[in-house]
């Protein structure tokens, strides 16, 4: 088993104790140390963003699990974060987490931007110009969340 897989195995229950899931684990050489990067996310059933308290709880639990198992064996720096809005949406679970967000999809016949209202089976359900549009996941080449800046209302 490679080191990333072993760390994933140890980090998964530690992340779950904070109500989070392991999205990715990367291990990079950084001089005499290793840099262990664990990316966490909310479960696909939740909408929103993982708050800092949950990330901190998971980080402590993951660090303790790695130390207890002595994995990695050499000194390391642990970085725990979330994927952020720039993550490409490539899997059904990514779209599940992006419900309520404005997304742009690259599909077979061009690009489509709309609010992702649901993931129904293998279809994405978007609100586009006030109308519901269903897009089969099999037709989506890529997707991304559009960052929305709400204007502060003036009193």
C-alpha cells in the first residue's frame, strides 16, 4: 500500500469524527520533511461549506491518528483544507455538494450556466433563465462553480 493510501485509510475515520469526508490526500517531499495535504469536504448530503471548527477538529484527529500509527515515518507537516470553489466539478458527489450554487457546465453542444437545484439520479437539474433544464451527467465534459458576490444594500 502506498503512503497516500495509508494516510487516507487513517484520515477517513478521523475526518468522519468531525462530520467530514476525505476528498484527497497528497504527499510531497519538502526537504527532510514530507508535506501531507489532506483535502476534506462535507458529505454529499450536506449543502454549504465546512466551517473552520469542523476543519480544526478533523485536523487534530487526523494528526493524532497519523502520529499514533507513525505514518509517515519521517517528520512531516500536515496541511488540512477544503477544495474551495475553484475545484472542478467532475463527479456526481461534487455536483451534489454544489446544489444551490451557480454553475457553468461545458456540455457536448457548448456551455450552460444556471443554478444547480438538484441532482436527480444521473441528471443535473438547473434553473436557467427561470426554466428548469435537465442535463445528463454523461453529457457534462466539465463543470465549475461561479463565484457570486452579493452587493451590500445601501440603507
